[in-house]
């Protein structure tokens, strides 16, 4: 038995989307939450609990879309170098990114793949005990159509896509499929053609499901997203310019959306030498924030992902930027935290995580100050608790 501890939180955001609660006594036993209740401060023995009365407690945070093999550097030469580095160097890069993620209270990530499957190899053979606090789910190598966007994160199927998935999915946690190109930074809303037709993608989703795996579909634009939804993919990654009809379909079918809005914020700051590209990125961002507001109104299930490793999108700190964009799109801080905790845990299949409720694993992050100071207060996390201990 691991024993019992009590913690006094000044404010608690439990991950359900419910409003923050002030002065909460949290009791933990054997690594799970035993009791959570409001309390009066008067008459309490200070030696009987850990005093976090000046702090806000939130669930362990999660990033639903990362690329651990890449850093968010804006040095284009360095970005190219990273694509050709061997595993020994990439191993150090991944370890550095895991440290940054944990430091920002991120305790689970969903990786979108790399061309050599290095992140999968790292998880299987090189994960050190000091990173045990973070759950890493990997796609291995993503799938893309020959001659189309996606080679730096994956491979092309030899034969049918479904056959490739059935043949080459050992040791992965989900299947990543590239179904469109990138957003244009020259022409607003320009849509790339779908990479895979409906039947091929439907067969691929069924093949993944038969292996117990969900499918994460990189898809921007109306038609690529529509095909991914009709095919039965589990989540839409990015989803720029997909339109209200697709958002309504996502709400009805309960397909998760991971909007990664902070990528366009970063492009607006760092993209190219032309000011026009940066202006277009910010215009793309504005449109995406509008879609997020519509998704909220429609009830689309949303998980927070950053696409960290992209230009200017750094592991750990990018989650704070994305939380801020959720707020800008009209989400409350409690709703945004839900997208970065319970919703992502649901998408990743992390049972017992993502909520601060009785019976759930006692993972939480402590930020100094009131809920109104979030998400910026997460840039200097005060404490992190996993299971039965503070890290």
C-alpha cells in the first residue's frame, strides 16, 4: 500500500469542463484520487496536508499531435539537417523534447510519425525511467500517396494502403494517414486534392480497426476532410478550411478534431522572407479560430494538439500557445483544459487519466496563482504529481 496524502488546492480545474472550484481538499491513496471536496480553511491543521492554497491544480496535460524527432527551430538549415540525422542524434533530440514536455506539465503525447520510425524505436528500446511519467503513443511511419506531401514523416504503401497497414503496423499505437497537402501561404483557402479515394481510405480505416488501432488523418480542405470522415477515420488533424458541413458531420459522428491552430500563429511570425506569406498565415489562423468557434457551438469533440516540431512550434511551450488560441476562439479556460486533458485521454485510450475525480490516477499539474492567470502561469509549472508522488 502506498499510503494516503491530502492536498489543499486554492483552485481546482478537474478536466471535465466544469467551472473552477475554490478551496478543495484532495485525498490520494495508493496513487489514485480517493476524495475531492470543498473545504473551509478555518481550523485545519497545516501539518495534515500539502498546502497549495495559492495555486491552481489542473489534470496532467496532453498534446494530441507532436513530432518528437523534430525541433521547432526556425533555422532552415538546421531543419533540413534534422531530416537526415541518424538515430543516435535523434535519440538525444527526443529525450530533450520529453524533458521539455514534462517541465510544462505535459504527461501524454500522440506522435504523428517520422520517415525512419525513430520515435517508435526510441519508445521500444530507449525510454529511460526518468521519462516514465509521460505516456508516448506512436504512429511509427505515417502513410502518404507516392509523389505527394508527407515523405518526411512516413512512407508510401507497396500495393494497397489497407494491405500495408495490416502488414506493417506492429508495435504502433495508432495509424497516421496523410490525406491532403499543406495550407497554401500564397492563395487563401486553396485546397489540395485528396491523396486517397474514399474506398481506399475506408478499407484502411477498417484494417486499422481490425488491429485495434485508431486512424489519425492529416486533412485540410473540404473534400479531403469529407472523404476522411466518410471513410471512418478516428480523428481529423489540422482541418483547415474544412467548412461547416464537415464540422456538423464531425459533431454527429463524434469524430475528434485536433485543430493545431498554433502552427499558423508560428508561420505568421517566422514564415519565409516575404511579409505576404506571414500575412497569409495569420489570415489562415483567423479562419481556423472561426472554425473552432463553430465547432464549439456544434459540439464537435476536440483534442488539443500543437504539431510541435513544426516551424517555430516548440515542444511543451506550444501547448500554452494553443490553449491561448482556444480561449481566443471563445472557450473558457476550463473548456480548453478539458481539450488538453480528458478529451485527449479519451482519444488516446488512456483510461483512468485526464480527470481529477475519485478513482482516477492521481496525475495533476500545479500552477501558481488563480485560474485567471492560466495558461501563461504554466510557463513556470510549480509542481507535477504523478500517481503517488511529486516529481
